[in-house]
């Protein structure tokens, strides 16, 4: 099995030792690295005007036992959230995003959606926690919930540590953690510091390792078709949960929305349409 050096790093390290034909293949793989996954040895050879033997020899020069070994290395890197460049059409993007949304929402039973929405509607206090790329999703959730209910906060605050705020968690406080791949090192210790029965985790498939340490785990598909992860599915799931919570709040939620709208107008915070 390949180490963590990655195909592109190996190409850079070995480039001066490659033959002209191998360099042609290397140039192509540097431009379209995900073809290592999608194309066969014969297809790579055809696209680079070389031979299958030359392609196979290149992978061995890079330290892989075979093309399959290199393919597995790229898959592991992309599944870990490492960007891998490729060329896609608009149709590819649309199909991939729709697939991520469908797989995410269809995998979560309606009963669980309703249960968690009820928790978000009824909890006396809610704390949302998100680091790195998870932070904007947590921020979006806060913005939705603050429009329909009070006592919602977002952690960590910019430039601040987390321990002081965790120390002040109330016994009736619900914690929603957003933990998508490439999580910081503190993440596992933070999960262990939270009350599991009152913790909800929104994560990608790799975060299922924490499912026994929280009360609820909602898995979102980020896809591995693009260089960068897509957060369309997590954002959509937040919308589903908050919309359902709003419905459950009834008149209480309507009153808060109406009052906030009046304050918007009074403060002149929003552009008139």
C-alpha cells in the first residue's frame, strides 16, 4: 500500500529521472490526477500517445506496485478531504450535487428529522460548535435558529479557546456539533468533554467513528467528485431541520419572526427590495 506522499508529490520528486514518454504521462496526470481513478491503464496510454507498458512502468517508478495501488492512494487522499484537481462540466457538477443531496436526505429517516427538529424547537438553550470548514455551516444554522427562537450561541468565538464556554454548559443545554472531514486535533477531546445524551453531530461518513459518543449522528455526503468538498448537502440539511423546528414552534416562532422583521425595518438594517 502507498504511503501518504501522494501521486503528485512522487511525480515531482521523480520527474528528472523519467524518460520523455514517462514525462508525457506525468504531465497529463499532474493536470488531471483523478483520471488515475477513472481511467484504465490503456485509456491513460491512449490519451498520452504512449503504451500500456510505459504507463505501468511509470507507476512502478513512482513506488507503486501497480496502477491499482496508485488509484487506491488517490482515493484515500480524496476521501480524507485533500483537494485533487480535475476538469468537470456543468452537467457533472449538477449531477454530483443532486446525488449528494439525495443520498444525504434519503438516508435519514423522517422520524429522526422530526425528533431532532423537536429538540431544536424545545431545548431551553442551544450551543452550536464548528471548526474550520464546519464553522460556516454552524453559523448558517445559528442564523436560521435565531430568527425563530432565543438562547442560541455559536462557538468557538474568533480567537478564543473553548474550555471556558464548555465549563458553563447548563444541564438543559443541547449541543450541536458540526464536524466535517479534516477536523482539528482537538475535535475528539472536545466530543469526549460534551454530555453525549445532549449532543447532536452533523458530519460526513468519516465522522461516524464518533457516533457512539453522541446522542444523534446525521451523516451528510460531501462528495469526492470535485477538488474541494461540497457543503450543499449540510446546508440543505440545516434548512430542513430549521424549517421543521419553525413549524413545531407554531405561534411562538411566528411572533419572534414578526418582531425581528419589525426591528429590521426600525433599524434600517436591510436594503429595501
